[in-house]
C-alpha cells in the first residue's frame, strides 16, 4: 500500500488534491493530500538546492509546464510540516528582491524519505498505468 510521506496512517491518493481549472492546468490547494505536494517539494529542493517557498512553487509550475500551480495556502503549511518532521531545514536569508525570506533545504532524513517516496511513486503509477491500459506516461 502507498502511504503519504507526512501521515503514515493515510493511504496516498495522488489525484485527489488537484482542482481542474482548464484542460491544461491544475491548482494544488490547501486541501491537497500531503504526500503529493510534500514529495514534489522534496524533489524540487533536491534538484535545485536551497529555495524559499515562492521559488519552490514557481519551480514546480515551471517543471510541469504550467500545469501545476501551488497555492500559498498549500505551500507554507507543507513546508512547516516537512520542517517539523525533520525532512527540511529553514534559514532566514535575504532574497533576490532584497527581502527577508526563509530558505529551505533538504536534510539527510529528507533525502532518504525522498528516495523511498520516489520508489513508491514509481510502483504506484506503474500499477495504475497497467490497470488503465497505458503503456507510457504520455499514452492516451
């Protein structure tokens, strides 16, 4: 069974958190399942190094070709939750815009959790793809 990264008692449901806006967009809101947004934040920090919340949200939007848009009401609670779990750490710095911002980075526990979540994600999506008769991520 696939469980969310923040609450091991709840089964992970990857698409429950998406509110469809247009055929080419989805907004990740405050009602998002913790696991999906959490793993995207961990992966973004893993690939890009320390970032503040707004840059993490922008990077997720950029990587998804503007399909996923993370709302502030979802991003900051997720960052605080990940920090409480010891998966990321935050440090106050001055941003590019010369404003004080909290920059987040992965901890070693966060790297381990990301690796485990990515393995679970691959198994989960492969199983769902088989059930739906899809051969690749882009199949339709």
